[in-house]
C-alpha cells in the first residue's frame, strides 16, 4: 500500500503562491536541493496550473518515476505526463505506490486528509500571497525528524526551517 506525501514550502502565514510564482521570489538552492533529494525517483502529483506555471516550460521533472497532472479539463494533455481527472483515480494509483504531492493549493487541500507525511519548508517571513496552505488539523501531526534551520546567508535569501511531519495516528 502506497502513501500520499505532501512536499511544500510556505511562509509564516501559509503563503505558497503569488501571481504565478512563489511569494518570496526564487526558491533557494538549499530548498531546491532538499526537494530534489525527497522527490528523486518518486511519483509526483501536481495540479494543471502548477504544471503550466512552474514546470510547463521545462516538461516533466527528470529522474522521477512518473509525473502526474490532475486536471478537470478532459481535453488537456502534457508531453511525458500521466493525466488524471479525479481524486479517486489518484487514490487508486496510491494503492500501489507512494505519491508525492507538489502543489498547488487546491491539490494540497484535496489530499491533505489522505496524507501520511508532510515535508515542509517554512520560509521565515510574511510575503504577499494569493494562494495558501492551511493545516486541517495540526494536532494530528508530529515532527518525525529533527528540524533543520538555515539562517539567511549565501545560499538562502530568507531564513528556512525544514521539518518533516508524520500523522500521530496512521491512516487506515
């Protein structure tokens, strides 16, 4: 049985997106490196808007097992992408593999109740955002690895806190 795992970066107020980009500007090399280590060789899930805004100009993320786009648009196609049209399709796929959810806001909201783990980068600061991530029930989660703090410096424009969360009670 596979798991649903969220991978995201947010600011202190939960901001994850702003005007087709990140609220804090470009991602830091440290966060890109962490994202790559977490997702390398894995099955990734993203919404159509996230794919078109962030990955569309580059195509599927390389060195990943599979790149899945979830969209309500039945006509949409993406080169090298697996296209799904419902949460039920994704949950069926998750019976046989781990699925790493990489955005955007609607996709995180949809799959948070089904997630068993969250890799969270908190970008220290509050930035203008039009898309956010909010915990459904933060008490249902526990930190499962020592947090890593990176101060502002040569590889981080903003201080970062890397956390890994697991559900206190496993999903059935």
